[in-house]
């Protein structure tokens, strides 16, 4: 969140320099997934899977060949599986993606500016206590965002791509207790201007 605020602040400062912009675009994306499997005693098995594809794009054209374009594409998945015999077994997953893009492009040889940020956080926790049990979890993440702007004075282009996989497994006999806890986080910020 602080990266988005920082990028927005820098972009606001650039706005003063591009006050006569003819093309103005903003694109915000927020994606959140939560997945949980919890087993309590008895002989049982449970599983859960989520897959999500998000494609967000916009483009605008102005006079003298000026153009602004923004896009975000995400293909993400969560999968958790647990089984136990008189055990306490759980698998919890959380995945969050936040993207911000902003552009200001002047016609002709006027100034142009753009900024973007991308934040990805993936976490999963597995636990096992008491009886026999096992659990596993998997995250798959592909996120790409970019923007392109041009006018008669030139081109601005920036992009960010995050690809990741997170997997965890826990297994134990009766009486064994354990926890697996994993987190990965990526944060990118890009700002550019041609004044």
C-alpha cells in the first residue's frame, strides 16, 4: 500500500509539469483470494481449488497521433488438500495483488508522464496436531502489467512481470505436532516523464 501511495505522490508532482495533458488515464486493480481447509478429529479428507484470470486494459488516442495504453493480466491459482485420522489438520492460503497505473499525455510535442506500481503477497500456513494427518498447499502466480504512451515528441513504455510458485507440505504420525508457514512478497514501482 505504501508503494502505491509513493507512486501516486510522485505522479501528482509530475502532473504540475504536464498540466496541459490531453489524454489522462488511471487504472486500479485489486485482487484477493483466500482458501482454507480445516479438519477436526474423525477420519476425513477435504480439498479446495480456485483459479482466476483477470484481464484489464484501456487505450485512448488524441490529436497528432498521441496515444495512451494501459493493461494488467493475471492468471492465479490456489489449491489446498488435507486428510487426517483423529487429528487436527489445517491449510490456510491468502493471495493479494494490487496494481496502480496512471498516464498523462499531451498532444503534439507536449509533455507526457506515467507511473505504475504492482504489489503481490502470497502466504500459506499448514498445521497438524494430535492424530495422524497431512496437508499440502500450492499457489501459482502470473501477473503482468504495462503501459505505453506516445506523441510526436516520442515514446514512454514500462512493464512489470511477476511469476511465482509457492508450495508447502506437512505430514505426521499420531502425537506429532508441526507448522509450516511461508510468505513471499514482491513490490515494484516505476515512474517516468518526458517534459
